[in-house]
C-alpha cells in the first residue's frame, strides 16, 4: 500500500499480466473492474486488456473507472486502449446530480449532451451513484432522492449503454447516517427493462422540463414496448407514437405514480402523462393484471 508501481517497466507489466490471468482462472470470473485507471499507464491498460482477452476470449468484460467528466479526454483514452475496455459515464452521473440539485432550472432536453453514452454508447457503463459518490465519500456527488427513480429510468430503459444499479440505492446504506434503499421504486424499472424496453427507440426531447421516449417493442417478446415520461418541473405530458398496431390497447403506469389508464389512439399515438418532479413508465400490463 502507498507504493507506486512503474507500469511501463517490463517486469511490472509482465507480473501484473500474470496476476490478472491467475485471478481470472482462480475465481473463474468473466470480467474485471479496473480502479482509478487515469493514474495508470494507458499503454499498459491497453496491453493488459489485449492479453487477458487473448487468454479468455473477447467476451471477457473489462470496465474502467476513468474519473473525468471531460468527454474529449475519455475519447482520447478509448482511442489509446483500442476500445478494449469500457468506461463508467462520469459526465452523465454528474448531470443527473445537477438535475437533482437544480430542479426545474436544469434543461432536461440536454441531459445526454457531452456524455459518453451519447458519443460512444457501446463503450459506456451508465450509473446513477456508487460507493464513491455517496455522502461523506471522496467523490461525493449524490443524486437527490426526488430524482433517483427518474435517473434510473434514464439509464435502465434506453437502448444505449450498459446500466448498473448501485447496491446502496437498492438495499440502502448503513452507518451513522443511514440511507433507506429504494427497492420499491427501482423494481418497476427493472421489470420494465426485462419485459418491456425493447425495439426501436424514438426520443421526444423537445421541452426543457418534460421529456419522453418510446420503445416500440419486438414481435418475439410478447406485450413488449413502453413509453417513458420524465418531468423536473410541473405535471406534464407527451404526445408520442407507439405504433398503429397498438391501437386500442390500454396502457398503465408500471411505477404506479399515475393511477389513470391511457388508450392508444387509432393512429398509434397517445398522450402520456407524468406528475411533477416524477417519472411514469407506460406499458401494456401483463395479461393477468387487471
């Protein structure tokens, strides 16, 4: 501990690569999370990832914590490592925090501007919070409770990026100032991701305080498809197209933030509502749900 390693030294590189192969074999794991990689030789990270994948195949997954919100530097890093690893989308996390702190003053239509998930969706791991961003930690940048469910909708129900759910958000955080888990708020989103969020995506990011998007579903996943609306100001709505084949279907809000039902119009459009400072995930309920 507290000793620097010269990651460009041949013996260090060789030993670290041996260790990486050994731990993958010993644990029979299928991926690594590399910590604080902005402090490690980028050339070493590239070579390490290549050799690990040569040993275990391209499906061996590696994600790195490159804690820098500047998109240009993230892009340069990915170029250097030949896109052999993915990165946590720090820029998006900080935007989610900014919405939660700024409320209606934040323009939701810009939420994905200058983020890794927008520029490099296949190399972006999206997250809302983690062990470093929670209160009293080194990188504290906690997303406020009122926006937490909406923030998770923004990473879980879209086609871009690889989302992850923070243990502390789901189960809670202990200590002197405990934070309750949000299982009840997150479970409907996880359900929607697994059962509903498939197919073509269309965004309706045309207003600063109310945004929406649709996933039109796929034929091989029965009753898939959904429409999501988020507001960081007053109650709002979005008139969105979910497909003419959905005409006459009655959709409900899976989050139960709204109790009304919405019938899809003959032209495939419907006006989907949302409470102020909230999120609604509209979808066709399962057949056994009244």
